[in-house]
C-alpha cells in the first residue's frame, strides 16, 4: 500500500541508535517502493506534515 493508497501518508522512521541510518537506508533500498514514492517517504511527507516547506526563510542582519 505504500506505493498507492498510503504514498502521501507514510513517513521515514528508524530505530536509531539500535539500527544505524546506513543500515536502515540499505534495508529500505531492498523494498519494492516506486522511485517516485521514495522521496515522499524519506522527506516530502514529513516536510508537508511539519509545515517546513510553507514559509520563506528569513535571515537576521
């Protein structure tokens, strides 16, 4: 279902420090996740959920 119904709802998660990020990503690569869905799971869905992509960054001078 991660490739279809849940593609906009699944988030990346790990068992760090029990499982390192390198190990988790290597295991994730073995799953049959469509290339266009991978970025959603690894980043895009979390960015949307947390509202990180909706504001312009400002710098303090």
